[in-house]
C-alpha cells in the first residue's frame, strides 16, 4: 500500500483510478496532473505494471540534515526485450520553480537511491511531458472503449482488412464496416476498442482524425509507423 497519506491538494481533489496494471489494482491521484499521468500508464502498451508511493527515499536536505520523502510511482517498462524499473515524480513546473531549494536535494536522493537499488532511472514528469501533444487526449478517447463488447466476427473482419494492406485511413475503415451492416457508432466502437487493446496501431502523438492511418500491430509492440523502432518509455 502507499507509504504516505493522501492530502487534499489545491491542484484538485484526490481521485481513485481502477487499473489492472497497478500493484494494488487501483491508484489514488493527488492532483489532476497525476491523474493524467496514470491515464497514460494505464493506456500505454509498454507499461507493464506500477506502484504508487512505493517507498521512502533518504536524502540530505538543504540544511545538511537527514530526511526522507516518498516519490510518486515506481513503473516497470518493456524497453526492447527487457524490463526496466523507472521511478517517477509528478510535479507542476510552477511548483518545482517555487520549491526548488527544498526539492533539489530530494531529487538527488532519488537518483542515488535508484543507482544503489537496481532502478534504471529517476524521471521528473511535468505538464509538459504529460499533456503536450495528442497522446493523452488519444489515450482518454480510446480507453473509454477498452472493455466494450465487439462481435468477434467484426474484429476478425477489421484485422483481415489491415492484414491485406500496409495502412488504411480511419475514414475508409469506418465506411467499409458500414457496408457490412454496422452503424456509424458501432463501427467507431469496434475500431476504438482494437486501438485501446493494441491490436491496431496509429500515430498516438498526432491528433486523431478521419485521415489518421491505421495498421495491424504485431503482438502490440509497434506503436509508430513506418518506423520499426520499439516504443520508448514516457
């Protein structure tokens, strides 16, 4: 369980998110920014598991005294064919600027802790890393349909279409599904469901439109096209 108590934050009320990737199957976000970070962790394929507020990290404060603080999240990531552990702290940029003297020794302590405990990296996440671009907006859109019920025959039809071409525009896919008797909303749910479950790939960093290219994913590994690079951690 988390090793620090949740506090009311001026950045938003604490909120609960249910997710199978979390060690305790649920996480508490202390701010809206932290909640958005957990949305990305829940959605992204290469995030294997994560634990909120996993342990206390010792550090030497600005006055030379010993202290301890609790980072936000320990994440296991699929990087290539290996599993890496990354330690994350989520902070608004203004909070970092205003409290830098207090935070700097804590972050130094986290870097040293990672080095001494087989954790690959300590990474600070701000609204720039979490909210810039289209990845978060896309994740929120597709996650709504991750558990939607889709007829197996429809799934097979979509995957077969994509197996026979390099890419297909979203508009073309939806039109093709409608020729098979699906309504527009049903067609969207089917496509979004397969994207959310990493059966279909698209450029998550670009705005999602009818012109977005779709392609078949191989074991959910390739998230970007046409590059064959494995996904990079957030």
